[in-house]
């Protein structure tokens, strides 16, 4: 499959299939997102970008089980979640009140311009083949000076080396269990990850005046023994020389131009 449009549609449909069948509680067992340290880090970032007084508004794209929205409670007065999966949205609405939930996709946000103080896309970018349409839409719905927060995407500068190990380990099977899930995890399974500096350039082109990139290490407690050993070695390396090639993930804070 070489046609960009066909790849985009195939990945979009794979995401729809995967997240329409996954259970709410199954999703919440992801140790790379829901362990205590990661939750505290997300809350700190949200607190840093929230307008004073807790009266601002936030949109969470690809909200899933509403993790970001729940962590934003008390920081933003209006919390809106959007996802492809009607099933996850229905269960989220049943379990947690006070949220506005909308089915939709990031490249066609169903909101008027200048509506939100912050937009989050946690663990979303690696599920998309391209990002320019999403970035333009986020810039459109943000108020001037509003912040776009992305996180939990695989770092290309480490992934270009890790890709060799991944292909050896899963050369005769699917890394995420089946073909459809592999396709939904596009930049985990089909590429070496995402280059934050290239994404930052695309964000500036979409109307963001500044983009801050921070590299980080996964804190997941669910890694196999080999991967825990690799993580320990990488942590030791960053203590000596914090090169971007030693980090598993990155997050970005992009501010819309005034």
C-alpha cells in the first residue's frame, strides 16, 4: 500500500476497529499511562497550562477513558472530550459526569474557532499517519495564546535504533497482537517513531508562535525484563549526557499566536 490517502484511511479504520472493541477497564490497565508517577506528571502539566481561577476550557482529542479530562478536574471549568469510539464515550459518560463528550476526528473538529484555552492529544499522534490537518484544526479552535499539549508518542531518535530490535523480535508475528492493532499503532509498528523537531516545525507552520519539546523516559512498570534493562542503561546514559536519542518519549507544548 503506497497511496498516502489509502494508508490514511486504512490506519483510521484500524483505530476505529481497535477502540470500538476494547473494553473501558482493559484500556485503563495500560501501565505506561496509568501508573502513579505518570498520572502526577500529567496533572502537573495541565496545572501549568490552565488559566488562573479554574474557569478555562479544555478539549481532549482521542480522550478514550477520559484520563486527561479527569486529571483536569478543578483546573478547567469546561472539559470536552472527543473520540472515534462511541463505545468508550458512552461508558465514560456513564461513569463520570460533568463532561461534554463528542464523537469526531481531529482533522475535522466540530467546534467554532477560538473556543478553547487548551487542547490535549495524549497518546494520539502516533496513531495518525500525518498531522498537518490536525495541527491546523487545533490552532483554529484555540483562543489566541492557548496551548496545545501532546504527549506519550514514541521518540524517533531512539526508535531509529530500537527499530532493528523490534523487527528481529517480531519478524514472524505482530508486535501488538494482530494486523489491525499493529496498523492502529502506526508509528510504533510501521515506522521508527515521530521526530519532535519536525512536528514542531509543522506546528509553527500551522499558526503556533512557540513550541516547547521535552524528552522523557517511560516509567511503565509493565515492561519485559529485557526492556527494563535497556531502560536502566538509557537512564544511566542520560545522567552523563542527556542526548535526545536516549529517551523513549517526548511531549510538546505549543502556544497559538496572539
